[in-house]
């Protein structure tokens, strides 16, 4: 286990004797060593409501980079499967590294470099659930080590409040991109809010994170709503019985 973070600018200190970190960082093949010359890297945040294809896009970007010979890390935080996997609602899945509270994302990349493995980019799914410290670490990787970072996730929780990771990404990201696959509320308006439905009613309190996909349980499920119906708590047109009661 590597127990310290390397000096972010070893080239700026002439005359300094080489360290273990120097040799570890030098192990990257020249074709992938973006730190050898000053090349801009980017921190990008792709956000949207449930079902808009964020995880699918994350896997597509990973595929596209890999086809060009780049090597990266695929990370996730509280995936709907409950495990270290990036899963999509269209059936795609990939093994990933689970981001825990204790994991330092810089150290994770440095460990791969120390083993001679290239890391040209990092993809993080469910990034809205990251701690702010995780986002700061990703920004360090972009600015000091020229590693591209692509984050995907919800921007708000079931209470319509910014998630901690999303808030920090909005503050720091070079680009903030809404995923353009349209998701509709039951009324036909664009879906904006990720409502948690408990026993048939929109929940307003509770834990921010409920691990694993609960879409098929009777007690707890999630539903995308427009702002109006999120605020009023209406989950659909009333049935005939409900209409008679209202009359």
C-alpha cells in the first residue's frame, strides 16, 4: 500500500534526488504519458434524472477511449446493483471499483502507476454520491497529473436538494453537461425530479442513499416527476374509484 502522495511537480525542482515516486511515474509508456508535456485534461460532469442513460453513456465513453488505445479506470459509488459494478437499465454492465469513504482517488491512480499500468482517464458513475473530498481529489488528478475525468450521476436527491458530490462538481467541473435523452413525467412534461415513493406516497424525509434498485418493490420505489407533480405529490391520473371518492 502506498502511504503518501507524490510531489505534484517533481520537474519543477532541479537537483532533487530521484524518489520512488519518480520511478513509479516514469513507468508509464511514452505513448500514454500525458505528464511528459503540458496537455490539458478536463473534469466533466454529465447529469440528469433517472432513466436518462447516464450509466449507458459512461460505458460508451469508456468503450470509445479504449478503442483508441487509451487505458482508464471505471469507478462507481452505490450502484443500483448493490455491488462494484456499473449497470444500466438497458442490460449493459461492467465490473468497476467501488468508491468508499476511505478511498483516496489519487492514491488509487498512483498505485496503478507504481505497477507500471497506464491511467489516461477515470470514469466515475453515480458521482453525485461522492464526498466533496473525492471531487477535490479528481480535480487534483486533472490539474496536476493531466488525467481526464468523466463523472456521471444525479444532481439532486429525492428531496430535490443537491447531492454533495454533484454540488462540488458543479463548483469545480470544466464542463457540466445535461444528458439529452428525454425522460417524461406521467403527465407528459419533462421529468426533472427523482421522487422516492414509499407506500404509494412521495417521501419528503429519510436517508439520502438507499442502496440497490428498489424499483420493483411494493413499499419503496422511485419515479421521475415534473416539478409540479413532485411538489404536489401526484403520481398519476386517479383511478375511477379515486375519482368517485373525490366527487
